């Protein structure tokens, strides 16, 4: 399953992006044009893994936004077992590759507990990352529960290729050791979630391919979808909402920037599909391809329109979480950086809407098909006779587990490890393998993400109109979203694209479905409805292991501490103290670092000189470095950086002072600091830096070459 890929992105479904592996599997399997997700990352993944609705799996929102209600606290109950647990218990070899985004935010640490990590959820092997996204060139990878840095000393590294290498090796090992043992691989790239990273040669393949813009692309895709028969001949192309940026309103310079963004997105997805193809090739070489069920879901939700300006953005964490406003001149001057190491680029919401053709809206908007309907292919040549066929029954992400179990001939157990199991919400898709006209079995399905609500029932859908645009992160909250939101009504049997609102024509039908939504929401732990978003993001909103703690003591070898477990150095004064021994030949390297290029701070010795660097963001005006003029002499020393925060609103400035053995050697202003979150994926490290550097004066891991005896962080240095 790819990430943030809309219904109309791939050539197979009428879009502009070649995905030959996806097409290859479709030729020997089936395409699904009414397949639905929850419209958001973690919820879709929880539903896929468990076969239950996302709120039943306590994942009504992404991990980083969880709240203490049954449907939203992100702690999956033992009564909601995973497909990994079931298949492992039935003799399968099981592995999980790529994106997780299902470990509670406060448990993504190298010290666990690990019961909600993949290896705690029944999978025998895990190779991937835990968070919402990953820097594809410098990802925070775990092998099982051990942090690894596979990119070190590799100039050509990209996580999608590494992930395919590990999946191929694991499958070959399974079959080499025990040829008769079946295997199950859950393969979930972080692509094409931002950052849209791809090898440069792949980006160049798409040069000039999107100069016509997103408005024209929607029309081209829509026409191609009809030619392919992917959508009915009478389907309607929904108009682009007025709030979206129009291509013709861009300057020529920004048209080039935005076209480059789409080139990067297309390259990332196409490159990812190529890596999937390498895994499929490996299965074929083993002689197992015909009898291997491959479910390829193109997107855990629709494409992401989380871009507030319509110009795209250069850092998701900087813009969406921390309020950075991208400068057009910076984007134009650094156009070649899109897709590469030093940008966390995301394309314009105009491109997102084009990738979701022909539907309304985008990721997060669970009420509308642009957010929830993605495409899927199922290949199983030994079982599926109608190869290349199309299936149009309503299907949902919760149907994947029942489909796998029926295909494998394994019943869902009543208990797992003695714990009685909650009933599955999904239904098997296997009956549709043989009969394109088989009656739907998944006849009722609610939708809800961030209070965007919908209810499907027997061909009809009632849904709310979004109150908040997809790129608006804060504000506009409502006490009673069920009654305060406008409700719409569509007959999807006659209106494939949810384009004709029938609420006024059929008020009794609308009211019937609204009541059904209340019933389903009540049964599935959807209440209370909550339309807050970024307001939920701060790590300190969730369980904090360090309540009341102000002194943090670390020793060499301690790294990859996630933000929720690390000292909270945002919006406060703090002191970092390092006790070191400098050898006769001198020393340099990291003493302490949190975050990296897109936001963070680092205390280190550079050419022996004590140095403190701070990054409010990746913009040059947001980089600050304070350094002593002389190297620290050989011997034992106490190196200290004190940051005195100005106070006031979050993200304010302060004065940083470096002392060596109590003597001030440097001081300087840091005018702006990080207000909300340091990073989605980079961590707190001691004695080294993982991921990206805070500044380009050094590169990771930049391990300290002296002796670091102890490092202390004091987040209340005035007491």
C-alpha cells in the first residue's frame, strides 16, 4: 500500500504517472474502482491490519494527534488482533516492511515498551520507520526494535530501494530454509507522502511533463478514465472548489516551481513502483508468483492537499506545524533542491486535487470520495480467471483481512492468546473474484476523520460538507459537528462521482441516513466528534514519562530518543552540560543534537571549537551558530551552553551562551525558535547525530572523538 496517492494518479486509472508493476499485476488480476479507505494514514493502516473499523482499533486519528477517548487513544486493544497474529499463529512466516505509523506517539522510543510495535502485534520481522513520514535519504529506520542507520557511507541511498532489498532477502530466506512454509509480507512504502524524494535521474524523466498545470491535468485524466472504462460514461467531473489555487493565476516563475513539484511526486511514485516490481520479480524467480495473492492498494487515502498557499511547500514540519511561510524567491532560487536531501517538499493542493480526479476534495476529507476512494489491484493468477477485469462493488479497507483469511482458508479465531476477539467489520472480496456482478456484501460503512462525517448504505451516501479546508491546521472548531455541519445526500448508484447533492429533494432519506450514522458511530466508538487538528499535535498532550522531571542525564551510546521522551527544550530556557576529556590530538564531534536540518539544535566541537547551532527551519535566515574562537585544550573540561528564553508567545527568541569550565567563550542571539514540534522523524542524540545535520558545517554521524563522560540537560536552569 502506497501513501497519499489519489484515485487518478496512476496511468492504470487514467492518470499521468507510469506504474508498470501496478499495471502488470492488473493484467493478471482485477482492478477495483470503488475501493475505500478511512481518508487518513494511521486510521487506514489500523483498519487494514485488523479488519475492524478504525475507531474500534482506537485509531480515529493519527498517532501524533491521539486523545484520551476510546476511539482515539491509539492503544490497540488485545481484543482487536491483527492479521500478523492470526497468520503467524497458523504457521506463516510474517514480516512488515516500510511505514508503521501505528505505534502510539509516546512509545516510539528505543526502550519501548514494544508490545504495540510490529513485532508485538504478531509480525516476526520488521524493517521500517515508525512515524508519519520519513526522509527517504536519511530515514529513522528500525530493524525489529533496534535503531539502524543504513544510509551511512552510501551516497546513492534511498529508502524505497533499501526496503525492496530487505523484503526480497526476507522472502528468499523464507523459501530457502522452508520451501513449504507460506509467507505474508506487509509492504507499505512511505511514498508518496511528503517529502516527495526521488533519485535525481528519476526526476529528470518527468522534466516538462506537467507544464500544462493541474487544471488541464484534471480534464485529461477525466477523459482518459472514461476511455479506459474506469468510470462510467455518464460520470461527472466535479468542479474544483473556489478556494483552490488556479494554475493560470500563477506567475511564470511559480508555474515552473509547481511543475517541478509534480515532477518530483511522479518520480517518487514511479520509482517506488519500480522497487515493488523488484520484489514481484523475486517471487516470480522462486516460481511462486502464480500462487501468490498480491493486494496492491494505491493510496492509504487520497492525495494530500495540506499546502496552505497553493504554491506547494519546502518543509512539511516547518510550514504545517511550526508556521513557516515559504518565500517564492527562495523556492525559485532553489528549484533544483526539490526532490533532494535539503527539502521536505510537498506539492500544491492543486496537484493533489488533480490526482484525486474525478472526485471532490482530498486527504482528511473522509466525507467525500476524493479523500476516501483510492484504487486497488488484486492479483492471483492461479485463482482469478477474469484477468484484467474490473470490479465495481463497494469495498473498504476493513475487507482486506477477511479476504486474506478466506483466500488462505483460515477462520478468524474467537480468541487470540486467550483474549476474546471483537468481531470483524469487513467482509471478504473473494466472492467477486469469479463474478463481476455479484451482490455487494459490504452494504453499510460510516466515515469519520476530524469530524468530516459520512455514511454509505446500499448505494446512497449522506455526508457533511467540510468546514475546514484540507490545508487549514488550526482554528474553526465546533462544539457539535454532527448538527453544526451541513449534510449532503448523494445516490452513488446513479452518480458515480458524488456530484449531485439530493438533500433538498430527499430530506427523508437524508434524515434516515443521519440516524444510521449515529447508530454506527455509537457502536464503533466514534464519539465524541472532534474537529481540532494541529491543536492536538504537541507531544506533551499525550502521556509524558517525564512529568515533573527537569534534569536529564545521558551517557555515550544513547541516541534516537523521540521527541515525546526527550527533554522539552521548546519555549523555555535550558542548559546543556557536557563533561568531557579532550585527548592530546584534540577532538571534535557532536555532544548533543535534537532534530536536524528542518528544525533542531546541536552542541558540538568543530575543529575543536565549542559550537552551538540552532535551526528554526531550513531557511538560511533561520540558521544560527554561536562558536568559541579557540579549540578546547587537552584535558578534562565542563562544556556548557545556556539558552535564556525571552518568554512570551511560543517560538520566541533568546540568548545562547557557551562556557568552558565556567568561563564564557561565546554568546549570541537566536531570534526565533521552534514553537510546536521539532520533527516528525528526527530524534535526540548524544555523542552523534542521526538523520540530517542541523547546519551544513558538519555531516552525520559526526561522532565525538574525545571522551564524553556525561551529558546533562536542565530544562529549568534558573532554579
